[in-house]
C-alpha cells in the first residue's frame, strides 16, 4: 500500500510543485503516473522512494521498495554491487569464505549463500554479459545501466517497484523482457513512462495536472478513450458558453435599446405636458442611472460567461496548432538517394556486423533501423550520410539535403536564445512579427524569446525544432530521427507524430517504440544483428 496525504513539495528555488495532493495506490496493483513535462511525475516517484522529503504532509509506504531512476548520474561513482544493494552481503560472503568467523558477517549474509550466483544470473537474464560486480556504473552504456537496475528486481524481490522511464535506453529485447516481468509480477508497480506498450500493462492511470491528481481505472488505451470523451464534452461546453455569450450580448443590446426608446417616449410626454425644467433634469438623471445600472447587470453577466469561456478554452490541448505543414520534397518519388554495397565498419580492429550490409534508399521511403543496444544503428546513419567512411564496401549518394534529429535535439544551439535560433532558419525573409507569431503558435510566448537553448526541456526543444522547420522554406529531402521519443512526455510524442506523419520526403527512424513507428507510417525496416 502507498498512501500520500496532503503532500506539498517546494523546489530549492522556492517554486511550489505540489500543494496538498492525495494519492492511494493499493497493494499488488499496477499503475502509471502520466502528465505533461514539468508536472512532477519523477519528483513524486522520488518522494515515494524517500529520495527527497515533502514540505508537508504524510507518506505511508507499506513494504520493501525498489526504485529504478530515470537518470543515473548520481550513481556513476558506485559499483554495480552497490547499485544492486548487495555490496554488504557480498563483502560478508567473501569474509566468511576467507575464514572469518565473526558473527556480524553471518547476520549480514542471512543465509543468502548464493547471492553472487543469483546476481550474475539476474544480469544475464537482462542480456548483460558476465560483469565484475565491483565495476563502476560509469563504465557502462545507458542501456546497460538500466538493465543493471532492472536486474535488482530479481535479486531483491521487492514488495513495491517504482520505475521512472525504464524503457528510454532499452533495445527491443530489453523492452520485451520488461513487459513480461511487469505482466507476471505480483509486486505493487508504479511507472512513469511515455512507452504506450508498457502503459497498457497497468490497471490504473493517475494523471498529474495543475488541478491535482485524477484517477482513471484502466490501462492507457482506456485512459485515451476517457480523455477523448472529456475533450468532446469540453468542446460542447465551449460551444454552449459561446452561444450563451452571444445570447447575453444580444439580450443586453435589446434591453438597452428598449429602455432608451421608453425613456425617449417619456421625455416627449413630459415636454408636452409642460413639466418644469428642474423636474425634467431630475427625471433624466434617474433614467441615466437606471440605464447605467442595467448595463452593469448585463456587463457582469457577460464578464462571468467570458471568464468561464476563457478558462474552458485554456484547457484545450494545443497539439493541432503545432503541426508543421511540410511542402513536398523537390525530389521525385522513387529516386535513388543512397546505395550502400557490402559495407562494414571496424571498431578496435573488429568489424561491427557479422555480415556486410547492402542498403538502397529511395526518395519517399519510410524506413526503421532496428537492432539491440550496440548493434551500430547510429553508426549506420553516419555512414549513410557521409560523416563516417566504411571500412569495407562502397556508398554512392545523390545530392539531397537532410536534417538529423537525435534524442537530445543537439541541432539546437544551446547558447542561442529561442528567438535567435528561430531567425537562423528565417530564409523566407519573414518580418519579425511573423516569426514571433509562429513562435507563439508553438507555445513560445514573449517571456521565452530570450531563453537560451540550454535551459529548454526535451519537449521544448522538440517544439522549437518543429517551429523553425515551419519558418524555413527549405524542406529537408531526408529526415533522420534517432530515438526521437526518448525524454518526451506523451503530449509531445503526439505533437511529433502529427507533425511527421504527413511529411512527403524520406524518413529514416531509429526507435524501439513500435506504436510510434506504426503511427508515422514506417513501411520498411533494416535489422542489424
């Protein structure tokens, strides 16, 4: 059982993230935390894991807990054994086998005599070659680090499992192993992820927003269905408020016009009947006061409806307005762009692939490049684009322009401001006001125009990149996406999907997200062994 009551949390810079939120997660349940970037999903996991402390409120965590973080920088100085929380047992085991008979070592080991063997078996289960448990974590790749922490699940058998973006660096084999583990485990599982296949394994979704936490009793597909129903209801409410606002304004106009006509008739009668001037002024003042009061009544009603309408409109997602309207590539469909014949590449005098590769890429192709971690997916891209030369084989290319988008969006100048970077792509000679209008369409208001690239989140970098592609008149003939959905929340994955699915050029994608690949219309694949 996980029980959070009136939890508030403030960042060290004094920004308040949570304010009196409540959450109950039943024992043996499998649930996920979803929400936009910055809502605090990872922070909430850290609070549950006791990595950080709340400003106020109560946490009641019942059971042994195991936490797999998203970022591993804080663990790089630790050994694999320390990360797996078995270092003390291993130390005790080695002392005992070397002849030490101190009772303390036996208490620490607690009859776990096969701890070392079980640890290696767990690492092998996750596809890791035999590792030295005293090896530092910093010596491993991102995917290997994730698998080390996942191996701790089989070693520690926790009651509660917290997973923060566990599939970010996993290859397809690793993802399938994780899916299988989550499906079979009886532990309480809480997941933060944008991996929709993983999210469909849970039985409850908790959505974090500015309004707090909303609960949806089902998997991710069920959550999407409910959100679509809510969105439809929201649009109906907006249309209803718009009609009410129009009717209120018409009512105000009709009422004021009728009052003015009645006042005018009354004035004519008074003039004909010879009412004294001083009395006429008094009656006129009273009429003006009544008219003013009437206007205030209607204005208050109109303001209330307008306020409700603004609030409803602000709740509508802005994904549609951020779509990039790509022009067609200048290259005719089917034109051969790249021919790679029997290519291979050597790392440390060893060829990367067991068999040489032959690849042909034509204009309009949508190709995914798949393979396990370390199989050379990114290397293949660099070979095809010409930034690396093959050790064996030949590559011929025609003229084309391309854009390479990696998971860190490294193309964005970290030192340039948002506006400066946008202007570098302004080869259309757009006016300053037009550039700023497009920036605003991609949710970059004037308060962000001086914000530097290094301060942007992954989702903001994606939006900025899509924005500058909208500003530029140069349509890339080839777009290369290297793990593009890593570090993105679900809304930004949706933005990327909508933007890229109608692109008519050539698309090369490195991704393990099968749902994303399907939604953007990938038709061919290159599988690396």
